C-alpha cells in the first residue's frame, strides 16, 4: 500500500505513525504532509527517515491508496479533491464531512460496512467523544434498543491537541511558581480547574461538541436514539472519560450489561468497585480499548442503566479508529493496494 498522513506533525498525526508501525500495517511507501510551517521536519518510520512535504494542490497523491487526514476541517475541505482525485480513499479525522449524506461516518465495531459506500472517496472518522460512547452503546443496543442517552463528559487536554497538552503542563508550572498563567488553547485556565465548555456555543445553548454527540450517534447507529450531553474539559492530560445514562426499550439488568460489555468488541470490563477497580484516564492512556466500569441501575428510571467509560482520545478517539477503518477495507478487499 502507498499510504499518506496529512497533518503528520500534530498529536493525531504522530499517533498514526506509532499505530501503523505497531500494527504492522501493510505499507510499501509512506508519505507525510503538513503545513508550510511543518514541511521539512523528519520523522522516523520503521527505521527510515521520512521528510514532511508541504500539502499543495498538485499530483502528490497519484498512486496513494489510503490517506489519513488530520489537519483541521478547513484543510480537509480545501484539499479533499486533490487527495481523492486519483482514487485514494481519504479517511478524515476532521468534522468537515461527518454529517454529509454522501460521506459514511464509521466506527468499525458498529457500522464497518458503511465504509464500503463512499461516493466521494471520503470516509469520516467521528468525534472522539462519540466514538468511545458508541462502542459501549453498541453492546447494550444488542440487548435492547436504546431510546435515550444522557452523558456528562470529562475531556482531557489532549482533545485540544499537542499544544494544549503543553499549555496544561505550563499552567501547572506557572501556577506553582506564582507566575501569570498562560491561557491560549482553552477558554480559561485549566490547571486546578474544570471548564464546562468545549468548542463554541450553538443557538440552543449546547456547544458544538455536545451537538456532535447528538447528531453523530444517530448516523453511526442508524438509530432514532436521542442524546443529551454536557461536555466538560478537565485537567487530565490524555484519555477522555464519560458518565453515561441509557434508557432502553425493556429493562436491562446489571448482570446482562456486564456480560455484554465483557464480550463486546473493542471493550474491556474494569468493574470491581469494592476493590477500587474502575477505569481512570491516568492509567489508560496509550491503550486501545474503551474501558467500562461502575455499572448500575439508574435509580431515577426503571428502564435505565448507568455506567462510566474511559478511552484514549488520541488512539480510539482518533488515529486508531481511522486505522481500523483502513484495516477493514483491506480485509474485505475493498482498497486496490
Ligand atoms: C476535544 N473532542 O476533546 C474534542 C476533540 N475532537 O476537544
């Protein structure tokens, strides 16, 4: 395969390099692209140094089979035609095309086959908070149809990128040294704080991040499920957490749910609260699965169940999910190679 990574210097781009190497993805040639600023940087892949080229409107994507793009919505919009012109499958991590009817939105554990129908050659990777949630929801949906979901998210600095992670580290150092704290990547100081805002507010009072969960969940699950989210930035560095309350058509017991999570694809059950065992972001950074714990009946709803999930937002929430989509296409013989 000839593979390209667009946005190679970013947090997700760097994770692509690690994941493709770890999973022995079948690559004959790897091309790295970035902005003018990151062009010329060199990264090592399988013992070979690869130089980042500036992304431009030219024929650089001729012969490319799969392009993983993670350079922001504006870049994806501007370069989609250049990238896909010669038949490359563009697996896009931005929000640019997610809700377009002719672009599949895919989480392989839920709707892998949707990736086969891509009239524009583009497959969208959902937002990180949605990806990790639907992997868990899918296990419950198989037991009984989920009608409603409420979520409170606890999102790490990593969701805002590599520079934001560095800013959180700086803020802790600055606060401890009694210096003025730099605030640039977050709307307020995050160190020693939590911020009930991720992305900008929309007309209904929900943020764009919260509306992504509402819209993307329906599209991925092919479901009428309604989702109401409260997304919060917390001062952990990497891996997002979510408290989830689901309402199903029939009551689902804790035992049934635990068994479904234990068997579910992409899920690891971590649920022994009496021994202090439950998922925590600090300890699950760098892991692939969505971890589930604190499974209980919802005391306010006889058809309700509540649980807690943690997943590495840069891996399953971004780069890993995209690579798994590509692996599925290869497995079913759907990319030319
Ligand atoms: C965040 N979900 O955590 C976003 C990243 N896509 O900021």
